[in-house]
C-alpha cells in the first residue's frame, strides 16, 4: 500500500526500474478502479479503467506526470492509499 501523496513519484521510480513490456497496475484499496501503465522503451501506454475508460499511447515521461495527476483526481478522489502490482506483461 502506497500513500496517495507519493503515488506519482513512486510510480515513476518503479517504472524506470522495470524492463520493457512490463506493466505497473495501480489500484484503489477496494480494487474497483485501476490504472495500468505499460513500459515500451522510454515511452508508456496508460490504460485507465474506472469511472472512465481511456487509453493513452506512446506517452513521454513529462506527459506521464501530467496525465497521472489528472487521472488521480478523477479515479482516486477520496482514496488515501493505493496498491501497486508489477505484471510481467499486459493481459488482454
């Protein structure tokens, strides 16, 4: 469990350490909403699955921070903790 205040910085740190093709699955405490970030080289694909379902393709790290901040307000408005799961590859 990660405090929501550290959510973006911790996610980026974990993503930098991951290999290409690996994913970071970020979920609420109840696991009913999620963000899946897939690392592809030095770019990322973001899959939002919660109140809204959106896909962001080939996102640079600078854009990643901005998008995660927007998604945080939308998907985790009252959450104080989130869960991180590392996946070897994206499941369809």
